[in-house]
């Protein structure tokens, strides 16, 4: 979270004059509108906000936000964001990336940003496909996915973005999906977190991977397919008729029925956002036997990278006078003179 004086804005203040150019029906439209609606509620200031993206469909995002922005190169948004934040730690930095941009060529950069804990929000749009380059399989594509680059079906075991983030040392993990009315609340929680906040957003690619998340995003499947988590609240779904229980012997989660609303008698767990091991189990729950865990899964802040850098520089410069000439002249030096016309 960036400490700043709240600014009064409206949705219109965050919209640009650029034509929004995604495929009709793309989930990116809904995510964009959710962000534009959320920013005024945060009291954020457009002149203090930066959106930084890599390459991909999602990476057009900075063009459509009336803020500062960088459309960088493939996978390098975390590196540019780190430089921006170190240059001006007061800026409110948002990273926009996709499953290919952030987990393939950009996986190394993403890992280091998360372990360093740079204070920023990372929105990873996951559509389980490469959309901009015409539908090849991506790091998150499911086994058996047929694409131009996997004509017989992918044999790769897919990456799990939130599991990757946890393994990289992230202190905030959340999930949402493009058309969810609850997505703004997830974004607010991420913005309130001091440090790197990783949000996986399931996004429908209408052209190359249509309705791949429909089993839990469609309205008819929401009750049984979605588990929206809230800190201090029981892990209930299906209208409260079922919940998650921790098996003490196997240390695994199980789905239990809840009779007459008595979730305590059923042994349903209460969500604790500071429980990292539980967050790992929630992330890795297989969909089908279990619902998809959504909302804030993990939130346990620690000191940020840029605050440590600023503190270190302050300590190193204490009592010293800046002198650039002395710095460049330090150590072994040479004086070059004019050899004259005979040389």
C-alpha cells in the first residue's frame, strides 16, 4: 500500500481517449472496468500511479488507464517496475501480465520480484493460452490442450500461478475472475497490502480458449464451483451446505456436508489469511472434487525491498557530503595529455 492523501476521482478520471482494442467479448474488458471503478474507491491519485506491462493481450492495459505507464518488453515488466519503485518509492505501481508473459519468458523476473517483496500489485491474467500470438499453448495450459503448437494435445504438466508465487516467497496471494462482482474487493485487499501482492485473474479468451473456466465462473455453476474466502470466516460453499475440513491424520482437506447450518459441528475450517500452509493446500485443491478457492488466500506482510534499500542508502550516506568528482577520481586514475601533432 502506498501512503498518500486520498484524492477524489471518478471512473471517468481513469479512462483514456484511446480506443480499447481487444476482441469482442474478451474478459480483459471486464477487468479493465473493474480496475477503473476500484481506483476512485482507493482514493488513488492518477498522477501518482503507474501501470507497467510486458507483452501480450493484457499488456495493452497501460494505454487505457489515465496514469503514467510503461508498455515494456516480453517478461520484463517486473524488472522495469523494480527500477521505477526504487527511483520513487512513493509511486503506486501496478504490474499487468499474462500467464505466458509472466510465467514463461518472465518467470525468472517474476520470481525475484516476489522474493524481494517489492511494494506493488501484480495482476496476472490467466487464460491458459497465448492469445496475442494466435493460440499456442502456454505454461498454464492443461494437459491435452490442442493448439497449433500442440496438435496432438499438450503433454506438459501446467504451472499453478499461485503455487509458483508462494514458492517464490510472495506474502500476498489472491484469486478472482474477470466478470466477478467481487473482483474489486480483491483488488482493494491487494492494494492495502504492504509488499508484493500477487493476484491471479482467470480471464476468458473468447477466440482461442473460450469458456475454459466456465465450470466455476458461469452463474449456474457458481454455488458448487466457487469458494470465496474471507479472513475469520468458515470455508463454506454451495450456499453453506458444504465446507472444507482438515483431516488431522492425513493433513489434507476434505469436503464435508453441513447440517442445519452448524458448520462447527461439521468441523469446517475458519479461514486464516496468515496460515501459509493452508494457503498452499487451497491453491492446490483439484477442481471437481473441490471448488475453486477465490478471494484472498494469503496475506502476511513483511518489510519491503525498496524500504530496505532506502534505509541502507540513508545509513551509508550519513555524515557524508556528496562529491561526484571525488567519487570518480577514487582509486587508480590516469591523466591523459595531448601527445602533440607528431604522434
